[in-house]
């Protein structure tokens, strides 16, 4: 039995109150986690399509950010996605700002759901969700069950918290403390600190709405606390950007700038915002004042939260270019240090709970791995002309980078595989795993066939004839185009680029045949070095043809995964 404190005629059992509040909060947060995971799995494939169609239109970008964040229930995940696109050069910082602004609007959807407070249906949703989760025959049904079960637990947890805090209605010290929250500065500060500690603005807003449903929070206090939650959520973005590239730090800076500026903009107008949402929200004139406040205030707080973020987005959206310029000045690029050890650029842990989007990051990382492979091919070609051993040694070091990146990619794929995958996502998983292996094989081919041929040329003082060099250059150019098209096709999920890589086969075969014909003619030469030159030239030609063969496999694997119907 907990310690009791008397409030009027009714004693408060603080132990029971604490257990009820913390237990209800645990159910609420666990339900939110379940709902989010289920929603991310169900909506993941659709979100891929939406993100792939991002345009330069800032309004469309804001709508996309709102929709993606509503589905992912995390504005920080949306920000991480934008950082990846900016780093890969798929969109500019200015374009990403509109999406980040829209993400704030999407983050208000959770508050809107919570404000319905249909606790009487919670156990029914839990039962239906549990049945679908454990008896569903397909992964999609099971994930849908997870989403419904999570939603039921959210409402059930709200009911438990509401019952737990009910005695506080008649506890003067608590009521006095909540009355002080009507001071906007104090309410914003308290909510910002609390949100920063738990790193979830949705949880903060949910708790505020639960307390409002018990008549413990007035509308002005609820608005101040919701504004503070908007500032506190910036902590997550800032922590995620520590030690990351400039693009990530700039995205975090945009997040902080937008949220803080938006709160400061609204600070003098809290009373006007309260009047507006009272007019906007449904009323319950048929009940007494105390119950009316408890019934109306939760929806009013949720509407104020959404209105605040929508209006802020409309105000700041025309100035994305100016904001991008300001952020680039505040967060400049750091000098790039050339390191022998390579690190992944796109494999962010934040996305592991959404397999479809995590696999998109694997695509970008495969593009990174492919860029190093292509750079190896360019450098080994240059080494044939310079005859410098240092150039060949650099190519060998780059192959170690390719191998290391493959380890990172396979490890990340392994972590993705720990989550249930629907059929389409499973097919893509297998394709990307194979493509990483093909890229590593191309690196090995360059290191063995081409680097070894270069070393023989240096060690024995030989070089291909002028005609042979011209034919090999033509073969090299075509193979490089095929490799570039295959890598671009995988990175951008672009079937036209992959088809272009496959279409080069007749040209590669033709150029390889010309090398063979030249070798047949030159084999009768009296030059004593001719047999050695023949072996070097054929090693280069064979290596280039194998590189194209692996490029074809990459393109074909990408097309196969891209064309499979969604599960």
C-alpha cells in the first residue's frame, strides 16, 4: 500500500498513482512502438515510390515530408532520409528543407489520433490486432495486426494513465503547478526539457492530451507544452548529427532553426491561437463546464499543434533558398581528409525498423561502393600510360576499401534481415546482397587481371602496340560505360540505366573480337617480346570483358528485383 496524502475528503495513494501512471505510460509507448513498426512495414513499399518521385517543387516536397512522417511516426527518420539524398547528390539542401518542414506537420498526426481517446474500444482493437499478428497467414497481415494491436495499447495505456491521475483533480499543489504552465515561457521550457530527455515529442503531446482529458490541463497550458515539445524534439536531430558529414549537421540545423523560430513567432499569439482552435474544434454545450473542458480540450490541443506546424510551414516555405544559404554559412564544409580506411556514407541505424527504406540506403551505399570500383578502373588505365608503380599500389589499396565496404553492407543487410520482410522486400534484399558481391568481384578482377598486367609491363619494360592500345581503349570505354550504367541503375533504381548496360553487349563483343583479330595478326611477329606482350594484352582484354560480364549480372539482378510484383 502506497503512502497516502489527504486532499479534501479523498486520500491520494501515491504508490498506486505512480504505478498506474508509469504502467499506463509504458503501455502507451509500447503501443506506439508496435503501431509504428507495423505501419512502417505495411507502408514501406509505398513510401519508396513517393520518395522516388520527389521533385523540385517545394510545396510537393512539404506534402511528401508530411505524408512520410505520418507513416513513419518520426520526423527524425524523415530528416535522416533527406540527409542521405543530399549526400548522394539526388537533391539539394534547399529542396530537402521543404520536406523537413513538412515532416513537422506529419508529426502532429499522432496527437490527432490520441485526441480521439476511444478507450472504450481499446480492448477490442487489442484482441483483433493480437489475432491478426499471431494467426495471420501472410507477413502483411501480421504487420497490419501489429499496427492495430499497437493502436489498441495506445488507447488502453491512455485509459490507465487517466484513471491513475484522476485523484489529482482535487490536489491543490498539483493544480497550482499546472496553472503555472499557462505562462507560455514556463510551459515551453518544461515541455522542451521533458521531450529532450525522452526524445519523443509524440509521447509528450500524448501525455498532455491525457491530462487534458482528465481536466488537469487548460488549453493555454496545453498549447505552451505542445510548443515546448516542438523545441525538445530537436535534441534527437542534434544528437544524430554529431560526428556526421556536413549535410547531416545542416539538416539538423534546419530542424532546430525552423522549430525554434516557429515557436518564437507564435509566442505572443498563444491566446489568439487558443481562440482560433476553440472556434475550429467541436463543442459539447450539452454537458457541465468541468466535463465540457475535459471533453473539448484534448481535441483543441491536437488542433493547435497541427495548426501551429501548418502555418509555420506556409510562412517559411517560400524562404527555403535563403534558409539553405544561411545554414551553409553557419555550418561550413570541413576539409576532407583522405584516409586509407573507408566508411559507409548512407547506412543509418535509424532506418533499420523500416526495411523497405533501409534497403534504399543500401542502394545508395552500393553506389558508393561502385564509385570506388570505377575509380579503380580509371586509375589502372592511367597507370598503363604513366608506368608508375605507385599508381598500381593505390589501386590495390582501393580494392581493400571495396572489400571493407562490402563487409559494412553485408552487416547492415544482416541487421535488416532480423525484421520480418514481405515478399517484394525479400526479393530486393537478395538482389542487393548479390550486387554487393558482384562489385567486390569487379574490384578483385581489376586487382588481379589488370594490376598484374600493369606490373608485368613495368617489370619487363614492355607496352602494347599503338594499334593494340587503341583497340583496348575502345573496349575500355565501352566497358566503363556499361559499369557506370549498371551502378547508376542500382543506386537510383532506374531500369532504363540497367537496360542500357545490358544493351552494350553486342558492342563489347565486337570490340573484344577486334582485339582477338589483332592478336592473331601480330602473333607471327619476330619480336622476341611478342609472346609476353600477347599475354599482357589478352590479360587486359579478358579482365575488361569479365568486368562487363559482372556489370551485366548487376543490371540483370536489379531489373529482376525491380520488376517483381509487390508482395
